[in-house]
């Protein structure tokens, strides 16, 4: 791949005669609003599956596709959207994504069948893919434009906003359903998309300080050369793999075979094309980024398996109601938010990742102490401990990638980080299904706990030898 030097563009609003001004804080509102559209749509729908099933005569297995459709679309679409951000700049992709979210919201509002709703959820997943890579690209671009390290509060705000919606999302979904029925969960995306369009059009810069493929003119006639074949192979391979992980059955043997074949074809394609979708040669020469992707999978496997596995056990194994189970898990979310807010401005990531991995293992081992008659204080203590690593790991992996990734590939790298998070969620789903095969029992929870503790230990093992993490936050990392 041709590497282009990072060129700073002239700072806006009269900064030419002096040193570049600091981070343009007008960008924060569209960055945060756009980046939360994906997680808020992920969690709100959880409280609407039952009323949607009743209204449309769909089975639980059918309504589950409303969850899977968005996850699949997002996992595949994030790196694609990120690469397009790298090629055309964050503004265009942000606005296109927001427009697609509005279309998806309108389609879901008038849908009369489950199939149309699934299509709307796919469009939602694709539309919400662009904002997070655009936000990471903008943050890095501002650092290059000003010649300063971007304030830690910007990256902290991105992580904090996403964790906040995990807390308020289900409650917000329930409130909207109470006000106007389940269709309001789709309708609300229309004004949110409109707000993104207005803020994006007015505040996002038309030029980026990072090198863009479109600016470099690598294609015919000065147009960017996009690796559409590589994107297609990546999409087919990942979709086949995720579909099999979602429903691992012998009858679906063709899915892993298809995933393997297209993965080989994708690898050959990316190594041969001069402008690859995912530069495997660059990744091979940047083991720090690969380690961050591995940590993302491991951390989210533990997070999601703990979240959903423990929640199921609280209801079926401990005998709590759904509302009581939600209250027991509230300390986990609140602790994660507090930890992110308190540690976010400290740029070091190695200590956070090591502490996060060790506390994840500790929280999982605490699950071995719970049983059908466990007191509520013990259950609350478990979730309290589990919240600390959730706040540490999410922020640390995001910040690590920000400093490790190639500047010209920041958008696609950020998209891949989200994709690996969804891979962890899929592995977690399969683990829960395997350990609760014969019902959500205490024995199954304990077996799951051992598996997750081992996964957390592997997270620590991946972090310890990574010397690149020592440089982040010590003045030797790049802006």
C-alpha cells in the first residue's frame, strides 16, 4: 500500500497567524450523538420483543432476528464504513449514515410484518456504522491539525456516552413503548437522524487533516480506488461465520466451509491488491494493533457472557423477577460509568488493562460462591466488582487503538475494533447456550464462571508482554 505523509491543513477561524487552536469542541455534540445511535438501538429493542411478537404473530425465535440483524449488519458494516471514512472523509459518511438511520426509522414505523422490521433493523445497523469511525477519525485529525495530543476527555466522553445508554436504554425503551407503543422505538430515530444531519452539516469540517484516498487520487481520474471485491469477500466470510456461531448446528456445516473459503480468498486478495480494504501487510507489521483486537474479543466475551448469563440465572436460578434482576445488575453499569469518568483523563492504558483483566477474573470466580439461596448483598457485591473492569477495559482498548493505528487507517481500524467487540458478543452467546444447554442452573453458571475466568486470565496474558502499551501516556506516543 502506498503510504502518504500526514499533511496538516490550515486551521479554521483565523488561526493562520498564530499557533493552531485546541480541539474544536463544536465537534463533540455531533460525535457523541452519532456514536450512541448504535448502542441505544441495540438495547432499547430488548424490551419490545414480546409486544412486537404479539402484534405481528411472531415467535420468540422470529423476533430474536431483530437483535441478530442489527448485530450482523454492524459487525460487517463497521470496518467498511470506516474504510469509506478514510477514503472520503468523516463528514460525507456521517451524513449518509444519519440519512439511512432516518429511512430505517420511517420504515420500521410503518412496517406491517416481521420481515420488513428485520430489513429496517439491518438498515439501522448499516446507518449507525459510520458515526463511531468518523468520531475516531475526527479526534485523530484534530490532533494532527493542532499538533497537540487530543484531550483525554474527548475519548472518555465517547466511552462514557456508550456506557450511559446501556443503563438508560432499556428504561427509555419502556418509556417510549408506554407512550406510543413499540413503533415509537423506530420513530424516535427520525428526529435523532435529523439532529445528526443538522449538526453534521453545520459543524463537521469539509476537509480532514489526515490523508484521504480521495485526496491522494489513487484511482483513475483522481478518484479513490476502493477495494470493493475485498469488502464483498470480507462481508460474506464474516456473515457466514457469525450465522454459524449464532446457530451452531450440524445441518449448517456449509456456513463454516463458506467462511473458510472466502477468508482464504480475502487474504489472497488483500495481499495482492495495491490499495486493500484491510491492509494485512500493515497489520502484520503492527502487532500492537492485532493485540488490541485480541483483547477486545476477550474482554467483550467476558462482559457479554457475564451480563446475559448472570441475568438469566438471577431470574431462573435465584427466582428473582425481571425488574429485581435488573436492579441487582444496576451497580455494574453505574460502577462502569464512574470508573470511566474517574480514570478517563489518565492516558496510560497498560495498568487499566491488567487491572481490568484481573478484576474480570475475580468477578467470575465470585460467581462460584452464589447459589439459589444467596443473599442479595452477595449478588450486589458480585455486580459491583464486575462493573470496574467494564469501565477500564472498554476505555483502555479504545485509547490503545487511537495511539497504535496508522493515521490514514483510523476510520477502518475503529470500525474493526467495534467488529471484534461484536465477535466477542457472539462468542459469549454461544458460551451461554453451551453451559445452559440443560437449563439455567447454578451448576451451569459455575461452569460458565470457570470458562470466563480462564478467558479473563488470557486477557491478562495478552496484555503483559505488550511493550507498546508502556509508551502510551508517557509522552513518547504520537499525537
